C-alpha cells in the first residue's frame, strides 16, 4: 500500500489550498506495471493571526494601537480555546474571564453584531 496516496496530486491539476504537494517516484512499478508514486503534502507555515485574517506578525510584537491590542487579545483567546490538551484548555468559566471577553466582547456595538437575514413571510 502506498502511504499518503490519495489519487490526487500536483500532476492532476488539483492543488491543496493548505500546502504543497510533492510527487515522489520511487522508481518501482506496481502490480499493474505503472510507476508507483507517493504524494507527500507539506502544510503551509502560517500563524494563527494570519488564519484569522489579521497581520501575520501581530503576535510577534507589542500592539501599536487599541485596534491591534483587541486583535492580539482575540488571537490569544482563540489560541487558548484551540488548545488540544483538555487539562491545559480553559474551562467555560475561565474562557469567559479572558481579557478579550471582559474588555472587548461585553458591549458589542451594532456594527459588531451580525444579524441573520430576515425570512420572508408568506
């Protein structure tokens, strides 16, 4: 069995948005006489800040403005919630006491609230 083979790779025009695909030929033929190929996917190196749509270096430097401070605290809040180890991940009560929640999420403005589209009545 070929490890990492998914039937898709760089040579079929289907790219992986999250990383690069390397097509490696092992030089051997498989049972059908075709060359055996292995697809190795390498994830892109990125920051959580960038994944959330902010400046990738946001967490690497002190905030320069109130807006950057809010974004940095939000990234820290999300990072804490995404902690894999449940013993290290904050409980719901601890999460609600995070500085981002206590400072920025307490009184959202109308601009901050996203309303669902109104349904049409028949």
